[in-house]
C-alpha cells in the first residue's frame, strides 16, 4: 500500500550571510496512512525544517519525497500548490486566521482555490466546524474567540479539504493547559475516527505522548524513532 509520506535521504542547506547551514543532513522516514506521529526535538534541531519539507512548503536540497505516492521533485510550483491543497492540511502555532472574516468563511477559504461553489463550500465548512465543537461560533470573527477556539477553527480549516495528511506545527504552543488538552483531544479523535495520518511537531513531552510514534530529531538527523510512547498513553 502506498505510504502517506515517504522521505529518502532528505537534506536541506541554507545560505546565511555566505555561510552554508545544514538544517537537515539526510533524513529518511515513512508515515503510513492512519498513523499518528510526533516529530520531537529542541529548538534548532531541524524539526520545523523537516515539517516544511513534508508539507511541501519548501523543497529539499537533495533526496526524494513522495506524498501519497507522488514524487515531489518533478512537480512545478503550481502542481505542488494543487497537491498541497488537496492532500495536506496544516495547523500552525499562530492560527493564521483572517481577522475580519467569520469562522465559517475562514474555514471555507481553501475550497475557493479548488473552484468549489459557494453553497458546497459553506456546507462543508459548517460540517468541519461542527466536528471540532464550534457549530455555535460560525458567525464569529477571530477577535471574538478565545485562543483555543481560534485553534479549533484552524483545525476545521485544515480538515475542510478532506486531506490525507494533517501536519500540526506546535499546535498547543500559544494555548494554556486546558485549551491545549482540548486541541490534542480533537487531534486524537480525528486520527482514530477518520484514519487520517497526523504528524505533529513539538518540543513538549506531554504533547508528543499523544502520538503512537515519536521521531526524535537532533542536529538535522533522526536520533531515535520510537514506535510507542514511553508511558503507553494510547494503546
């Protein structure tokens, strides 16, 4: 069966003030459909660079990356953007919601780029918001919501395109403990109920413990790849 993500010997080199920086130095991993994995590491370890590559937000300096069986290297920027829109959902630490736009229209926005009609866009956005417990907040703007609610809107926006993979970059980083726990419970449920592959980046052990697999990154390399969390948070 085709993997959700397959990376082979990925490297990423940046030039900063004329100095080459090796952010990733040869990373290989496979994420299966329905898997819940956490990419764990301290600041500067390369984990966010790896997330950007897996999400096709950046291109590797070398190596092979396949998303749902499609190799990325041969795709034009336009084709890459289309694949991202149809295959990958993103959740970021900072929400990235449009401030003057309602929750419903924020969630529906990715479907605009697919050419989906307004009625279907809004119907699917309502369904996505209801799935994260925000059916009663559809007409509210981000400034009228708590941080936890805004992150749930961002999750609904990631889900509305019915992606194969959900990538979450420090999804609880701007939230208090209670709201962070609610967001992680939603990600747990989405993974269990829909079979969607979930990959999250975090430096927090408690957040990583929700995943069935922990991929520890340090100095641009995979240091450890643990198939089960240390305390068996999920059987």
